[in-house]
C-alpha cells in the first residue's frame, strides 16, 4: 500500500469521475482515473491501486467484470473493489454483493461517509497485507504462497445485538431461514452472553444515536476476544454521519437502508469469508514462526533459537556468585548407530534422547538441537554446583536406560559427552557482553572435546570470570 493511498476511480461519465477525484484528493489520496474495461489490466499493473471505486455499469462492462480483472492479478488480489450504484436501488446493491463486490455505495453520498468507508476499507486491506508473505523472499520457516483465494464461508457463529429483544429475535428468526449460521440474539444489557461464550465470527448490531452503542462498538473492536470479529451495522434511517462514525469506530460494513434480510446475509457471507481467509493467514504465520524456531525431528528448539536465547541470557544481569552456563552435549559413537542399525534407528535415538534431556532441563533453562547429534543447553543465573549437577543428570538419563529400537530384539546402550562453560560475574550489575557469546560457545566446545578425548560419557568443565 502506498504511503498516500492510491484509489482507482472508474466511471464512463467524466463529471462523476471529477467529483470523486475532488472529494478524494482533498483527503490527500492519490487518484487514478479510468472509464472502461478496455486497457484496465494494464492500468491496474501501472497504478497498483489500494482501492477501486467503480460505477456499477461501464461503457463496455460492469463492476463485476472489474472485480474479476483485479482478482486475476496476484499482486492485487486483496484490493477492495466497491461498486457505485444509483440511489435507493436495492436490487443493484443486492446484485453487486452477490457478485462478490466488497461494498456498494449509492449516489449521492456525503464526503464524510465516502471518506469513512474508504478509511475502513484501506484499514482492512492493510491488516491483510500485514499478514501477507512476499513470495519472492521467504524468510526461514515462511514458505507459503502470498496470494490465496477468498474461501467460502464455513459454518459460523453470528451474534445479533439490538437495543430491544423483540428486534433481535425478529432478525434472528428471519436470518435463520436463509443461512446455516449459528445465530444468537443479545441486548447490550446481557452482552456478557456474547463475551463469555465461543468467539463469534460476526456481530450484527443495531446502529443508533445512543452514544453507548458507538462506544460499545469501539470496545468490541479493541478487545482481544472480539478484535477479529466481523462487525456489521444496521442503520435504520440512512444517517450518513452516524454511519461514518460507526465505520471509524471499527464497523466492517454498514447496511444503510435498514434491515434487509438478503443484503444482510450477503454482507455476512462476504465478510465472514474474508475473515476466514485472514484467520488462515494468521494460523499460517504462527505455524511459520514455530517452524522457524523448532527442530522437526526432536521437537526441540533449533540452532537459530538457541543463538537468540543465548544472546538474551548473556545480556541479563546475574546475582553475585551466579553466572551463565553453556553446555554442548554430543551423543557418543552416534555414527556407529546409523551404520549398524540404519538412519531411522538413529533418528529414533535422537528423538528419545531429546525427550529425556528436555525433561531433565525442564524450566531451568533451554535445550536445543543445533546440528546432527549435538545439543546446546543454556542456563541463566545459575551456580557452578547446580550446572554441574544438571549436566551429570543429563549424562545419567542417557546412560542408565538403554534405547529399545523398534526393529531390534535387544536395547542398545547410548552415552553422551558434555562440555560445560560457566562464567562468574563479580557483581550483581555485571553480565557477559554479547560480543563474548561466540567465545563462550567455543570454550564449551573445547570442554566437549576434552570430554570426548577423556573417555566420553562424562562432563568436562571450563570456567571464566566475567
């Protein structure tokens, strides 16, 4: 999205285009104009709009055709396309929404309402863009495509929120005949019923001039519980000022002409579908974050996480007599296990050893697999005695219980060697510097080498004063 915000205005009537340009440029948006479908694909590529406002009917096509062209460009798949329809043309609104347009505005509209809707749509796109993954430069752990289609809305929970119980009951009854959504009716006085149950996918609310209603709207949008819930307002009297206020408070869409079951259902369907897509993108990002820090074989953290964690531990102050402990643990004769029993057996040993050692480390620090059969353990604010005891317990948990491989009749014995490096700050305000972290790990590696050459299945200690 451009810093200024680029809006493409499409209309076959020049006066309409000029009027919209005046309204939008006065609000510091960059406006690009077009009048027909011919050449639109190229115009879209050149202008890269953040929003498209199009007349429902163009000289050589319709708003639905514009939507299809926008969706055909992977870089613009999340650009909202809004149809502009004649005033009080209910059939035109229904048609546009049924064809997948993101919204419908009816001529004439006040500047305040137009700009409020533009702000709302651009906020929604910005949220989606924040979740997008650039397919040309995937970070580690993020390898999913950036552009996924908007999926059909699955079964969803919809809360109906009205001032009077009778109104809510009526809306719930009428909508239940058109949709399979799970519908529940509430009033502001029993809002706890919304907040204490499962998170609703959408809240259909009555917009009134009562300030408490608008405050409630802002409150719902700010709560972690309902922050991603779709909020659709029903406005009975077409008050554009009130509609603008609702949009700026967080409404995702407004039905300007009162409760129309067909229009309300279409808005719910379209908005919930977009919510589903954003939810999937958030889940994908969360999985990507987890995958980027986790070793898939053992379930432990990986080297990337270990280095970040060590950097954080090294920057923390320690109490007098306590310090930072770095351990490098390496399974002994691991190559022989792979050569004798196969790599699947080796993987089993790695996974089992990781489980055992993670149980020993517990919440005292972190353990990560940093490569092959090597593990790193980090402890902060610990004593030499405690670090040595934990290291010896790690050796014991591997040695004392032979590993029962899936395809072998007899369990095999496995041991581990550990190099331990511990620093001893001289005062509570001192801590190891980040620049020394690599040296600390090298010292632990030297201690590990000493444990290997000294006979394996043991702990070797190096220590340093900070």
